[in-house]
C-alpha cells in the first residue's frame, strides 16, 4: 500500500481522549489531529516521538491531520487501525497466504454471526466459505515479539466465538493478525493484559479456527505485507493447504 500523498513529519506532544493527538510540525506549527486508533497504543505515545501524518482537505473533517506512523524502538510502526483489512487483501493477492488466494470470490464487511460483520468472506463453489477476521497488531514488549491485544477487547473475544460457530456450521474460519511493525519475527497473545481474549482464542482454535500472523514492512512511503511469522500459542493451527510464504518465496 502506497500512501496517496507524502506523509508530513512531526514531533508528538501528546495523545489523549483516544481519538486526538497534539504534535509540532517541522516548521514549528502546533497542531491537533485525529488518532485512528482506539487502543492503548502501548509504548507508542511517548512525548517527543517522531511521527508521520497524512493530510486531508475534506470540509467534513474537523482535523486536517491524521496520525499514521510512530517511531519507537528505532522502528517505524503503523498505528492506523483502518488499514489492516486493505493490507490483508494485499497479503492474499501477493501470495503470502496462498491458500486464501484460491477462492473464486472475495467479499468484504458481510453480516454474519450475532449482529457482526466479517472483514473478509471468501467463497468458492468447490471449496465453500472461509470467514476471515482481521486484527491490527503493533505492540511489542519483548524484542522480536509482537503481541495482541494491547488492551481489553470484549469485541475481539466475541469475534473469536463467532468464528468458532462458523467452523461448527461447516465452514472455514481464519483469525488473521496484521502486524504493522517490521522488527518482529514471531507473534504471541498478550495474556496478562486480556486473559478473557486469550481464553476465547484457546476455545476458538480447539473448535478448529485457524490463525495466521503477517508482518508488514513500513516506511514513510508505504506499508507492505512482507512475511508470515510463527504464532507461539499451544494448539494454534496455521492456514491449511498450500504453505504460507514470504515475499521471496522462502
């Protein structure tokens, strides 16, 4: 995914009320912008951090600037939770998750379960249906290890239960974690911050839900799905069928 226009570098002053941040642009102008991330953004809100912002001229927007990237741990990290579905599409199209590219039809935001919408619904006359739920990941507390979630997510636990329901109804279900940071090589659940979500994950994989984690390469010019990384969770099963591969086919 290429950013439509060059991102604007700035220095973070504060992120607050979940949806807002203050920053200082390179020319010294102080601005307030929108933060497209309702999570805790653990480790990514340090005052003085280098950030990159997108600019928007729409008259319907209250704030011109939107927070896209944060530099932390000497790494550029994506924080926009509106991007993972698009990145998941790109990962499938690029062949990183070859098994999911074999379906004849790909639909988005389809109603299912208990008043929910599935991020991606794959359909094929021969293979049936595959329900793909996508989550954004950007937290790392240990070098090389990505973790999810960064705060309690009752909604995320509900989605895992619904994915399990789809498996028991005779369909495939996949939990896809899109990691918006390039400095990790493995993924694990953050069980201490949200044990309820972790328990829901355990139940889901026991019911047959598959799981996969994809790491992204990130620069101020683009965010690109780069490689599948292992999930360090007992019982977690990867997508079946053709093996997942990184961009170089390794």
